[in-house]
C-alpha cells in the first residue's frame, strides 16, 4: 500500500500528515504536530528554521516507524514570500526573517521611485504588499538609518548577507534543499514573490534590473508534480527510511485550492487561516486597470492556471486576541468563543486590512481604537470581539467578491471555504448573508489534501 506525507508549515503551527488512498477517498492521519513561534534574533523577527526542520525529521521518524517502506513520498508546503539565503558552500547564512518584521517599512515608496507602480503590475501582476519578497530583498539591498531614499555613498549600504549569498530559496524550497541537497524554486511559491513575470512564469529582468536586485540568486522554476530527489543518505539513515521528495503546490494556498473539485468556473474560494485568501481560478493572469486599481494578485495553481485573489487579514485577528487573553490568565477555547459570539448582539465592524492590525502590541486595543475613531460600539466580552471580527471578515468577503466579479466578468454564486477557519459556522453563515452566495464548507485539512493529490499525480 502506498502512503504519502504532507508537511504543512503554517505561520502558527505545523503538521506532518499521512495520506492513504482508499476506495472511500484519501484518509488523512496527523502523525506529528508542533508549534511555529517566531523569535527576535539580532534585531529582527525570525523563523526558527533549525527547530522547524528538526520537527520535520521527527515527523519522518514517526511515519517510518509506523509504516516503513509504504511511505512513497513527501511534499512540503508553507506560507508565502519568505526565504533563506545560502552561501557558496551551501550553508544557510542566517535564520530566515519573518514577513511581519518591520524592515520593509517604506520599501513600496522606494520601489516605485525605480519602477512605477502601474508598470510594475504589468510585469508581476501581484498585490502590492510590503511583506512581498521583492520588498524584503530591496530592504536588504539598501539599508538606511533614515527614511528610505535613493542610495548614495552617504546613505545606504548593502547588507553583508546579500553580498555573501549565492542562492535564494523560498521556505518550502529551503526545506526541500535540507532534505535532498537540491536547489529549485517551485512555481506556486515563486508566484507570491512579485519577482516572477506573470505571463512567462520566469524571473522578470525588468524588476530585478530596475530595483537593483541580484537575479543570480534565483533558481530554476519547477512545477508541482516534479520529483526533486531522494533524501540525503545521512538523513535517510537518521530518520529510518527513504522516499521521494516531490514539489507540490508549495504555497499552502495553492495546495488548499487544489483540494476543491468543481467542473464549473463560477465559484470562488476562501482559504481561511491566519490569512483569508479569497479568489477564483482563471486561465490567464488578469492585468487590467480594474485589477490593478482593486489591488488583486495573480498567483500560480498546481495545474498551471492562475489564482486571481486578494490577501485579506484573517484569523490572525482572533489568534492575537487569544494569545493576549491567555497571557492575562484566561484560557480560551475556540469553539466556545464562537458560541459566545453567536449570543452577542454587537453589530460593529472594522476594516480588517487597516495597517494597525498588522502586528500591534495589543490586538484588543487596536480594534477598540479603530472602532472609537469610527463611532462604532465597543466590544466588551470575548464573544463581542469574536462577533465583531466575523462580521468584519464577512463584509470584506462581500466587497472582494464584487470586485472579483467586475475584474473577471463572471458571476460568482458559490464560495468554498477551506482550511481551519471553515469550522467557524458563524463566519460561514455571515459570509453567505453578506455575499449572497452559497457557502460550501470544504476540507479542513485542504492544504494537506492538495499537497498529497500533487504527489499522487505522478503515479497517474
């Protein structure tokens, strides 16, 4: 019997999941779960990559101990945009920096001085967010102690890590490299970077040249379903077995969307987790003025099509509230919070994408501040906060759905909600009410399902 492993790294936690095909579908078994906590190191918010790779090895050990050589392959997916840099000896230069680090503040303005925004969109066709790889690299390319400006001999120095770097690997590529020793950039993760041409699916010379970024760091772009290689010999011995490492939809949203099976094209998806990524599949990137004005992004699907979508701040809002409440000594149960929200009568809402919610010291204070400024009623109970967030997300979904219909010239009447957030029945109900669409709860483990489907495609 063939079994497949999905290593799914989220911004807050990770899992290694075994997928076993059967006549009833793919049976998923979580074999290892772990936390993913960012740390302040050398003045930057970073991912603890070594700890995460050790967790991946633990998952492999558990899988081989239970299933032995039935394990056929593994695919790795993660969040987008972040990366690690390798030196000439193939060593990781420094711990990868988290997209929520503040080093990219002001980088959009600097980038647009070099490559005007509308022209930039014609090349990469991505949503403009300071967290994107292009602006992370730009922040490393030019350092300044004052407001970002055109570098000169008196202001701006090149980050030493960029000088030393020989290869850039996005987070899933980096895990694959540590597993196999082979360096590639996978298509769906590359499409989140704002460095890839949306039409050619290759690294865009204009973007690299105009922003002064080192294109030599980028690797060959490969597609989901490509076998990268086998585990390194010493690693195989350590974990107790060997298998193929397969490129999947290594951006977690690409894998999540791959779990949806619908022959029509009048549907949208919401991958509901730390972020709510809302979009619809298209055959080609949409680079119209309307798409530009509405700030949509065009990212890769596992079958080579495009996810035309918008990134929306998602359950990050409640995740930060829960962390805040638990630090105050209040244990929180997510399902109980939803029940309390269903009993709340609060009708206030806020713009979930307001910059103040990116990484505030206290999420509750940031929400209250926004509501006060806009003369909205203030939440008092935890249920009030949860209801306020659910209403705000549902309203944003409705807004994005309308924009999406205008850009694609198609009527959307069905929305699949996948991922952990699909379990929030209140949010699903409010989404249906505000969008006027049929809302279908998809796979909770959509990312793992899509990841495994990409691996299985090699056998078909």
